[in-house]
C-alpha cells in the first residue's frame, strides 16, 4: 500500500522496519511526490510502499508484499493468461519483477530484524 509522510528534506533509502506491538510495518521504495491538498499550493510529500505483517519470517514478508499488489484472483488470471499476447507477456513480466522485489525487501527486512 502506498503511504504518505511529511517530507523533511531527505528521502530514506532501502528498507525500514517499525515494530508496533504484534505488527511489524515494513516500508520501502521511498520517493517524493507533489500533492495538492484542497485548493492550496502543491507540497512535496514523502511516499513509500508499506506492508504490515504479523509473522516476521521471510515467506510471510514476501507473501504480504506480493498479495498487497496482486490478490489471488489477479495472480490466477496472470498465470492462466501466460504470455500468449504482448499485453499478457508484459503483465506476466511485471508480476515476476514485483515478486523479485518482494524477495529483496524481505531479505533486507529480515537482516534488520535479526540485527
């Protein structure tokens, strides 16, 4: 899920892990974005992808990241479509890239948790 923060002049890099009781919040893909609230001037905000997990093991983190963007019915459609058309091939490749990203984030998050 994309989330927004007040921009304080620096963009974090990598992965951040925040433990809040039984929930572990994992933030990644930090960036800035211009956002306009009501009729005011646009402001720069900090954005990040975020997933919350209860279990803090590699598989649970990967699954949470993948499922946040790709629910089960969408995964089934992507896999069923395969790569028979250019559009299906592009969607399949995008899904695979997100899975690889999820594994990278999970590896970094586990390293932070175990540090």
